[in-house]
C-alpha cells in the first residue's frame, strides 16, 4: 500500500512495544459483537493507473465548459484562470497546511488572508472583511443572522431578485432558528417596491446586485429606506467580476456585503468548493461570523499576523458563538487573492469591460432571433431571455446541438408558470465571436 | 459602606441607593489580558443574575452578571477604548456599570471581603 | 462572571536572544515579504487581456468611477511573492503534523490530478443534467461507499464542512421531531465536546445541557439516563471522543436515547480511528457527519475547503435536505426543489448547488486507491501509531485518565509540568524550534493544559521514534529547569511569538497606508 509507511515488521515491533499481541487489543473498548470481522464490501486497493482509468471513465461522461460554446451562469461563472494560480495553490506549504493556529509557522497563510481581507474590503467598499465563508449562499444566510443579532429583530425581507437557491438557504436556517422571512415574489424585471415592505420588525433587507435576472439597480434608495426603519441592507453579489465595472455596494449604503468569489481564481467544479466573501462596517466587526486575521508584532517587534477576535467563534464561546463555522474556504481564498493580484485594478477593470461588452453583443444577437426578447434594460454579463414556449426544452435542444445556452429559470423556480419561458444567459471573456454567432444560429434553428 | 462580592467574581460597592459593579482583581488575573468590554445600555432593567456585560481576553469571553436587581443608570465608557484598565485597576477605575438598587435585601446574600477571599482560596 | 475557558498567555514577553541583523531583514531562505499593497501598483497587471469591443454601456448609470485600490503584480513578481509566503508555512508535506482531532494525513497528489480532470473541474452545477451524468454517478458511488463504511441508511452530500454537517444532522432531527408534533427543547452535549456542537445546538434554539465525563474520560450511560427526559431532542456525542477514547457504553447510550424518544447525533470528526473496524450504524447512531478533509484526505488547504456529508438512520432519512441524486432507468437525476421531491420531506436546503464536488472526487480517489483493505489498515496504523507514542511518553508525560489504550490520538495533560515553570504553550513552542508542528493544545477544555497528539497513519516508525525522542528530550529539559529555552521559543521560526493581545485590543484587519493608521489614531 503506497500510502502507508508502516511495514509488517514495523507493526510487529510496535505492537510488542505497546504490549499487545494484535491491533484488535487496542480496540478493546469496542463491544466485541460490533467489531467487524470481514472487510467492508468494497473493492480492494488499486494502483494509480487503475484509479485514473476508472475516474477518467466517469469524467468522460460529462461535457466540460471549455469544450462547447458555453453561456451558463446563475451564480457560477466560467472565467479563465491563469496557470500560475493553480500552480501556486498546489504548493505543499499551502495545500497541506492546517488553519493557522500556530502563527509563528503559518505566516504564509496568515499574510495571504490579510491580503485577501483587504482586497475584499476594497472591492466592496466596506471597512472590514473576514477570511472567507463556505460560499456565497451560506454567507448570505450568515449575514441575515448577523443582522438579527445587531438589530435584535428577527425578520428578513428578501428581494425577488435574489437567487432562489440563496433564498432557500436563508429560509431553511430562519425556519429552524425561529426567525421570520418575508420573501417577495420572483421579479424578473426589477419592478418590486421593497421600501414599503420594511417595518419596525425588519432586521434587514437582502438584495442581489446585479440581481439573479441580471438587472442592476441603484441600492441607495433601498439603503435609505432600510436605515429609516432601523434595518440593515445586506447586498449579495454572485458575480464578483461585476464590481470591476459597477459602483461598489459600500458606496451605496450597504451594511453587510456577501459575495460568491468563485469567478476569481476558482473553477466551476460542479458547484463547489467555492469561496464566500463577507464584508461589513467596522462597528459591526464583533458580530461578524468566521475567522479574522489581524496585524500585530512579534517579540522582536517585527510585523506579523494572527487570527484575532476569536472570542466570537465556536471554539471559545461554544453555545454563545456568532456562528458554528469552523473550517472555511482557505485555499479557494488563496486562489482568489492570487488571481486578483495578477489582475490588479487594471486587469480587473479590463476583464469586467470585456465581460460586459461580450454580454451586450450576445444580447443584441439573440434579441435579433424572431420571437425572442431580452427582458433587461440593464445588465452586466448576464441577462434574461424570453423565448416562445418552454425554456427548459429549448435549453435541452440547444445542448443537443452542442450549445450550453444558459439556465432555464424553471430549473430554479419549478412550477412558476410566469417564468417558464425565461432563460438566464451569461457571457464572459471565454466566449468568442464564433461562440456567440453559433448560439444565435442554433437558437434560430430550435425555435 | 463596605464592598460586597459574588461567587461569580463581581464586586458591588453601595452608595445610598446606587450600586457600582465591577469584576474582582482575582477575576481579571484569571482572565489575563482583557481586550474588550461591553457594558449595558443605560436604562436597562436588570434582574439579579442577568447577564449584564461581557469581558473578553484573547482566549476567553465571559459574561458579567448583575449581582443584584436594578436599573442601569451609568456605564463606564472608558472601558470600550481602554479595556486594559480592567487589568490595571479592576476594583477601582475599571467599574463596569452603576445600578439604581431595586431591592437592598439582596445585598445581604453576598459575601464580604474576608468571605470572598476564603472562597477564592478554597476554589483554587 | 462566568469564565468559560481557561486563559493562556497571549503576549509574547521579551525576546532576549536577538539574531544578527541583516541589511534586508531576510534570513537566508526566509525572506521578509512586503504586502502586495506595498509592492504592487494599480497600473501593473499579470494578465494580458484584449481590448474590449465598444458597446453602449447598459450598466444603468452605475458605472464605477475612481480607483478601487487593488494593486497588481506581473506574473514573475506574483510567483515570487506567493512562493516566498508559502515558505513561511509548516505543512504535512514538510513534517509530522500531530494536531489532535484534525487528522493531518498525507494528501495524495493523484486526488488533485483527478479533481482537475476537465470532466469534473470544468462543469457547471446548472448545465443540463444530461451533460453531467458522470458527475452524478460519481456522487452516487461515493455515497454508496460512505454508506457501506458507516452502515447507515442514507446520506446528505451537500454540507460544506463538518460544522455544516452537524447543522444538517441536527436540522434533520428537529424536522423529525416536528413531523411527530413533538416539542423538545434540550440537547445533551458532553463537556468534552468540540465547540461546534453546543454552537450548533444553540443556533437552533435548543438549550444545551452539559453531561460530565467520568474519571476515565468517557460518558456513562447512567449520566445520560439521568439527563434524559421528555424535553430532550438529541444527544450530540463524539465517538471516538475528543479524549481519544472509544465510548465503551455507546450502544447502551443509544438505546437509552431512543427509549426516551430522542435521537443520537454522532460527531464523526474522529472517524479515521474506526474505518473498516466499526460501523456507526451498528452502534445505534441516527446521524453523523464525515469530514472528507480529515478521514478521506481531501487537503486542509490552510483552513478549508472541507466537506461534511451526513449519514442518516432510516428514521431520519425522509428529512434529508435538497438536493439529492436519484437514478431512474438509465439516467441519474438531481432532485433540487421541494416540488420535485416525491415521497420525502426535505427539511430545506443548506447551500446553493450540490455540495463540494471537488472534494467528492478527491475522497473517492482516496477510497479507490486504498480499497477496503487499505482503509482498514490505515485505521489500524493510525491507532497503532498513537498508542506507540503513548507508550513512548507515558513514563514522563501525565495522562489525565490513567494509562489506557487510546484510539488514533493520545491525550496528555500538564500535571507533569507542575512546578517546572513551563506551560503547555511553552512546550508547544519549543517543539516548533525542533521542527515540529505542535499538537492540539488546551483542547479538550475539560483537561488542564491538554496536549492532544494525533500522528495519523502517514508516519513511519522512524519518524515516530525521532518524534518521541525529541519530546522526551524537551521534557527532560523542562524538568531540569531549562525554562528560558521554552519561554524564548520559538527562536528559529520565521516569527517569534506574536502579540495576540495587541492584535485584539487594536484590531487591524485590513492594510492601510501608515499615514492612514496615524490619522485613524488621531
């Protein structure tokens, strides 16, 4: 067994030293009848080559994004990740290190977390950011809980433009923790009036920016309405590249900003692992969930970094913790930070501009197909398409022609007839002119 | 009037119908470097044993309980900016909050200095 | 006030043995490395992107104006920056990492290679299901393997880490009680439990009732019985427990819990001790999360990502969350919404999409590589290694619950350090100077100055012999009064002890130019 250093003679010598004749004597506390005699009913050990073949067969049954014209988004986006990002995150010292509980020998992890926190705070125009959450959706739920703690209220107003699966995560956690959710109806054209739904019981308003249908709206009036009633504004961003082109939520009155950071540095990987970004105002930092890295000095006065304000966390406060989160998304945060460092301000803005331009081009092309319309007045790199008939069937037909045309809204909101003819379509820097032309042509054929 | 102590390591000093509350010198030394203090809002009504304040060191967070019932009439604003005060002068400048006493009889249930010192020694 | 955790020193003291200064501040291979905010520039970039096509903006007048404040670096500078940072980290690949309860075992690179196959790494969670049949099949295979190893009835794959899995299991329990119309408000948690357990229970509105441990470090069925009642919803028990012991009365505890109408949640953090040896399902457990990043070697990555699938008993299975995979005829299909769920009552959804696919691929690669024989051998080796350390140190170190066989981790306390002037923390820092990552310290909380050592199966006998000899030498130095060696440690790490008090009193959580700091202070 290539992974197990102990050899038979080692085991014999060690058992003798321990003073037992068989390893099962060390399992004496296990009730005799419960100790397994037979091996589990699973295949025996295999060499690398056999394992590669077996998993290769499974992988071959999937269609990778890069192999086709690809326009699927809705909370996970296909972007190009520079080769050096994946190389660096596979450095042993990053990949096989643990949470930096011993700061003297984990300054590498701590310094990149500090850089990550700073990047996230600046990108969102907030004061502070944590060292990451599991992903955007769990971050959104944590933001709602945090708002409840701050305001000592227990009702969240959820915009109809929030990703339905994010809304489901919030609803699930709220239901079982005794909090209320006022979820507005799905709102493909950003027509809802949130202000009137905020009352004295409301702890926060949760809006997505751009929303799940792609619409972009000024958050300032919503922030003002929330603040007027003593509620907080939670802004959710599922496509973080958008903040390279759009005004930051922190500049429009957001109190908590959560985002899915996958687009920067992290592959699609069928939905995970991703990385949740979580930022807030300085005054709320002690109510924040998750780990925080802070700057300090060592005994020789040299700058160094440590995990700090950990009294908020489960391992100290136990049942009084702000959250039960323990493991986060360290390595995905590293990928985010490295990619963001490679981009820099200049690269990020350029990347965002390309995404927007490609989406504009695609929207124009698709709107030119007979019977098809683009719902959005505003969008960044994703918009909502109305097609004649059943959107899910159209997507399947496009897939049969080798085009991944987007996400039928019915996949997220089944049974809602009002959205059954809508498709979420995303365009990024990976799409070529040919890809977009192929999409328009294929759409024309299937309709 | 003399200072009284609780088994939860708070001290209370009474002046008329106002009680000043803090944590004991023994408590601060057990906690280590205090890095954060949260005091109650003025006007809050506290019942005896209610969690009234929070004191945190780097590796421990503790609730400070109301030793007796009463309304919060003052809170020590200095502690937010200078939590180290708790380590420097726990039973003096680092008082946490003042209560308008609701029930003076509750004071009788608390320990005096000698009894508290014996209690600390015993539990060590 | 209530002190719920024992404090440890958090200011570094003064370093007396300074090192010779260099002009750069570097120490040979150990480079001082500036932050990107100091070394980068807003105008610099490490990517070459084409000029975007001109289009009328459809951003609705919300275009960003002005600088964001994100400096960039070119590619060579980026490589050098992060490579230099990486060298300041300890890692499994560079040495023994005996963190108790964390299972820092070898992370095979084949796992990484498989997770990066385009058919796994480059597929979208919402692309048509007909185009991801291999991914859904992989989830089913992995689920089947985990069920075989645990002897449980069903599995919820989506939780993102152990604590998320705990939440999942407890939500299933709450949903099961609610389905029966039962109002139960108390969750029993032994005092030795991991902090996530009471945090999870409290989050869900349960009152946490603590169960004391016996003198031997385990939980007695009598203590559980006396705490059980009609208001108890569940017990959360870690087995093997955080003291490194298998709970001998676990079967009787499960029976008592079920007789009281409650459910048994098992924290599976320590599953690595018993894979292929004992099946949690045979012990009467109703729900248990499995940390794929511990037992099944998906890398810890400096604190994540993890993955925490939860196995469920028959009673809890109907309440498993969305999404889940079903197979009908020749095709696999995801059940993603309550509307689509037939015959089950999902308690809801824990995350967008379908969970940690990247971790599923790695975990399955581990399982296929090890096979049933290798997985059992790994558990046996992990247990043997921990006991070998126990026996190698037991005459010097003190064990809080007496000398008894442990599972895959061995627990010592600091009674043996009494009157030496050396604390558990000092001892741990001296291990750093010897080239080791310290063990888990001050956990579990029930043991004074706890030192929890988990070597895993990935260590050779030679490696363990050197580790034991090192710890013995350090222990003798402590007993011989060489206190300074410990107080000054670590002396050879990239940093000396760090001032955690300063970090917490004056939190600096983002980089600001030094002038900004000054302004903030004024």
